[in-house]
C-alpha cells in the first residue's frame, strides 16, 4: 500500500475496496453474526497479546464495535492479552493497557484511538500544586517511593532482574491515568504485570503544573549498579 493511502476492511464475505483516507485505516470488522453488544453485557474473550492492529481486528469481530485507527498511530504498539469475561468497554481498556493510546467514542458502537491525554482533575483546596524547585525535588522522591511500593508487591515486578522503559501520564491529583511500555522486559507475563501495576499507581503529592507529560521512567537491572531496593519501610533506600 502506497503512502498516503488507506484501506477499508469489510467482512470476508464482502469484497474489500480501497479508498483514499489519508493515513486512516478503518477496521469495521463485523461478521454477519457479530452485532454490537449491550454496554453492560459481559462476554468471554480470548485475544492474545500481539500487534495492536491485529488485536483490534479480533476485538472488533468479537464485539461488533467499529474501530477507526490511524495506521501510523498503531504501528509498533502492542496490546495486552484479553482472556476472560469482560464488558466491551472493560476489554478495550485492558487491550489498550500499556499502549499509550486511549479510546474516543464516536457512538456506542464505534470509536477512534488517540494518543493518551491527561484528564483535568480538580485538586482539593488543601493541596495546592507544588511550584518551587525544592518541592519539585520532593515530588521526584515521592514518585520513586510510589514506584517502589507498587513494584515490590509482586515477585514478577520486583526491580533488579529486568530493564524496562515506560511512559506515564499523571493527573494533577497524583493518579497515573495512562501508561505505555516502550521496551519489553523480555517476559510477556512480566510486561503485563508491570503495566497492571501502574494502573493502581498514585503519587502522594499533587503533580507540578509545569511537569511535562508523559513522564519517562527507566527501570534498571541489578547489574547496572543503579536500581530500587525493596525495603520494609515506605520510601527509597537505593540510588
């Protein structure tokens, strides 16, 4: 396919036709039996971790959801496995975990994808956002402490045996809203566990207004000489 072209994909029973849509790749992959499912209905899905475009193909066929994807946006991104009972919306959130993308619904049975954005969250009146350099340094320490607490909860994500690069989008209230795994740890189970651990990550300080999003995090193996230490107390003891 030449640059600047795209293709519209239809069910196998229908002849595919090419149209000019810039770089948009339309995945409207409903089979004859796959009508859009009610939002609250739970269904059993078995979609393995794979290239994101292929995972969206399977998701669309299983749920009847129409997906409009920029092929450049999805290129090089992978999905998490979706294996179990989910609503269509929960399955999509799971599938997109660690991709750095979020869904934007055009209607109940159709959505597009876009780069993750931080949702504006009002801060409590007693927690003003830090502004000074000293407070920003304290914020960095708080981020490291939160990482240690989360990662040390599971042997699979315990720092020291792997290297990974992630990006996180942090709301003003300190809650991580989105994340993206830029480099695999080399273990698909650990990758999924690492991504899941960031779903519950909360920094114990308001996010500085000047913080550039997303924040890039580098997790290093023990051999590097610079890694986190899983300690008995909350906080960070290693460099």
